[in-house]
């Protein structure tokens, strides 16, 4: 009976609190459920609605649902624009930029450091905690990496890792995966493998299937082509294929079979290699 007598404002606040707590626990399905409910229960014109949409976007981002996260963060941005809150707009653009990066879209980055439309009005008191500096640094580092500015990217990644601000396991894993790719391009396979392995260990506690698949495949690629450890590469590609089947990722499964076929060819098992390569077909 007590819950039935709660006001809409109390229900909104309770939902947001449950969603935030679930994100901190790493329970992203629960966070999504509570935040989604809060988006309906909280008045659209108030800061609690923005908090609900932002928490929903975080849960979606951390669980690998990048397209959904983009939509949620875009909703936060639109609500902040409607409310005339430049600080909230800047925070929303920052999060939206991070989500767009993982989808392979980079133009949003130009807007993450300042409110859109050149607003010159004084910042209001931010809703919740301000945008974390590491998010902007990570955005800049990933963009530098994508544009081939490897040393600039490496400097920013090191700055993020030395910061006193803690990272969530999935954020730390993504940063390590990016560092691994960077060290590969800089011609340091052992360091690349060390970063990939550290990221994979983190994701064993906070699984993100897309990131874990990519990590396992990239570990195998370095093992096969750069340090010439075919036996270890075979284990990695077999594991990648198993993960791809479990998560229903046909594209990753196909690539795993192709790489495994190449590995088997290099170890003289032509018949088994041919079978794997055929499995990669349509």
C-alpha cells in the first residue's frame, strides 16, 4: 500500500535511484528497466527526466547497445536545449560523442567541448556531477588514434590512466583495447598483447560481448602474424568462434573461421583448414 500512495515525483526519484545503483553494480539490464520506466514517470521539462535518459544511455553504452545509447543521449541533449541549460547541453554532447565514436561516427566530436549554437549564456549549476574530464580526454585520444596521430593519442591514454578518477571495468577494458591497437601500429606486438590480455581479464568480470569478441580475435591476429605463436593463435581463434556462436555474431564467426583456417594451413593441417574456410562461407 505504501508504494501505491507515492506521488509521481517520488516514483520518478525512486526509479532514478534504482537505475543509478544498478549501473554502479554493473547490472545493465536492471538499469535499463528502471531508467526506461523513469523516462515515462519523470516530467519531461525537469532535470530528473534528463537524468533518467542519461542513465538509460549509460546502461546501453556499457552493454554494447551503441545505437540505442546514441538515441538516449540525443534525447538528453534535446531536453537540455528545451530547458535552456548550456551546461547540461555540453554534458549531453560529450556523452553523445562517446556513443557515436563506437558506431564509427566521428563528426559529433567537434561539439563535445562546448554547448551547441555558440551559446554565450553563463553556465547554470550542472545537473548531477559535471562531465568527467576523462570522457573528453578519451574522445580526443580515440580521434587522434583514428587520424593516425599515434603519439598524441598515446600521451592522452597515459594521462587518463594516471588520473585519480576511477574507471569502470568496461571503460578500462575499452581503453586497454585501444592502447593495444595503438601499440600494434607502433610496431610493439608484446605491449599490444599485454594490453589486450589485461582488457580481456577485466571483461571476464564485466562482460561486453562485442568488445570481448574483438579482443580475442585481435589477440589471435598478433599471436599468428606478429609473434608467430601459431598454437596460441589457434586457441584464440577457436575461442573467438565459440563466443561468436554464443552471441549470434555471424560476421565475427566467419572471420574466426577464416583466421583459424589460415592458422591451420600454417601448421600443415590442410584438410582441417579447408573445412574451416568453407565454414566461413555464406
